[in-house]
C-alpha cells in the first residue's frame, strides 16, 4: 500500500525541464535575496534603482519557483509510486533523442545534454507509448522495463535502471 514517499530533486541529475526551471529560479531567487540581505548590512553601490528592488525581485523569483517545485515534487512522487506499486511490463524502445538545446552540469569543455527514450508497451491488448525522464548517459539497446498503473495503463514510467548505456571514453 502506498502512503507517502518523500521526493527530493537530484540537483546533479534533474529528471525534466520543469526540474531544471525550478533549480534555476530557486538559485536566482537565493542570489537576489542574499545580495538584498547583504545590502541591509553593508552599503552596496547601485547605478540606478533602489536596493529594496533586489529583495522584491528575489521574492518574485521565489514565487515563480514555488509552483514549479510543487508540480515537480508531485511528478516525482508519482514516479516513485509507479516504481514501488506499478505493474511491470516489458517495453521496446522506439526512438532515442538527445536534447542538445538543454545543457546542464558541463564538465570542462564537454557539455552534458540529456537523453530520453520513447518506448512502446502492450497491456491487455492495447498498445501505449511513454517517454522516459531525462537520462544523463546515452542509452542503447531495445528492451526496457516499464511500470504502469493498472487502473490507468496510459500512466507509466520507464525504469532507467533497466536500460543499457553506452560506455563513455
């Protein structure tokens, strides 16, 4: 039985664009509020505007990050529920996509772009498709384990541990 699972975003490996937006907005709000706090203690010279604008900007960014964080945590709890209580089925990878427009956590001169896989699975005579969360290593292979909600078989999650990955040099 599923009661409640605490889900916290992994800052090193975000699972979606929404988690990336949440991390960026939260980080920016922290920086603006930190500078505003320092401005209350020491005098910070500003070309134009008032120091309180930094605090207002930080609060607005925090207000923008809050719903993103709540939705991302709901999605994370849903994935955790599917992992723990979902019905496992065998799926087949239809398409592997590298999201070159998204770059996060670059190492030196090597950029890190996430991958996703589009998978197809059958349940009770129906065929469904599901896209994985961000994968931070290039997936290979054709078979994958998928966990689905038996009451709503279109709701599914691709198990990233069941994928094969390319060996990076």
